[in-house]
């Protein structure tokens, strides 16, 4: 075991004994469990609608912001996997008071994502699998950075929602995915992970590319022909929603993003 990983787990209060009854409170962490070959350890998960057939028999403990604490406790977990944004502050505090071992994952960049997958594998007693997956991700990342590096990064506006208008800010893993592709988030200076912005501020920052999740959202920008993105026809429909769910598959979603940004 890498020394720094061992120290990390001790700091988190996670026991040295491998977890055997895991409840995942984030779809991305549930995906990590599958990627690490640890679906057999899952006894509960946060429901996010569509899911793998491998999760068909895993009970739901609620949805985003609607955690069923009684059902969770009835499953007698010995490890909770938590993405802070998926559970309200009051219920996070309740979990803390119950003193349940909790692994918190909120990577702000793709390198941290690889580190956290490797660390989670240790907790699940899948160290070899974790090392293999993490090594593959790091190698792929290095390849993408070398292939798409630009001396002058493309200025990109990444639209999360339209009414109201939301984007991603500093410390958000999607901003790092853009950087891997030789681009820069025009709102990377904002501290909030998902800040609300105005149309005027987008016009002022004048992105060369706009990325959004629907064609209707992209078409709405055509009323602003002065934008470089509109002028040059660089309104891109996000091809892979995996970019917004950090697990191992996010690296290939990033590769698809790079292809879109660098045709």
C-alpha cells in the first residue's frame, strides 16, 4: 500500500478491515464500485434513474437530496460512500453523528480522480484492481494532455443550464477536463463550483466555443452574432454525459470532448 494512501484512510476514520456492506450515496461512486469489480459489496445506493443491470437487485436509499435514513440504517452498512453535494447538510451531519465510517470523494481534477479510485480500491480490498485502473487512467490522461496541448487555450463557456443560466467554476473537475483538451473555462475565476451567471457576462468574456447539453440551449445563443462562438459556428452539443459523472469512464468522456474541441 502506498504510504500516503494509508495515511489518507486513517485520517478519514476508515477501518483497516475491508468493508463488506457498502452504501453508495452518489451515482459516480456506484460506478466506481462496478469499475473496481466490487458490485457484490453494495447493499444500497442512491437512485439516479438509469443504471446498470448489475445494480438491479441493489436497494435504493433515496434520490438526490431525499435520503431515506431509516432505510439506510436498516441495511447495516460498514462503509458509506459520499459525494457531499448528493446529500443535504442536515443529513450529512446526521451521518457524522452516527459515527459510520465514511469515504468522501469530491475530486477537483482528473489526477485526483485517479488517486481516489485507487484509495477506494484499498478500502474495498481490491488493491490490484485499483492500481491497474488508476495506472490506465493516468497513462490515458498523459496521452490526451500531450496530444491536445495548446500554447493559447481555446476560451470555452460550458453551459450547465439555461433558466437560470449556470456554468462551472473554479475547482470543478469539468474545468480540468477542458484544460486537458487545450481549452480554458471562461468562468474558472469564480469560486463556486456551479455559479449562476448572466448573458451579459458571457458576452463580455466572449468565448470561442460554447458547450451545452441540448440543441435548444445552443440555438438560443444565435441571437448574439457578435460572440466568437456564434460567428465561427462553434456551438457544440455535449456528446457524452459521462463528463458530468466523475468515475473512471470520465477519462474517455474527456477524450470525446477533446475530439469535439479539436476537430
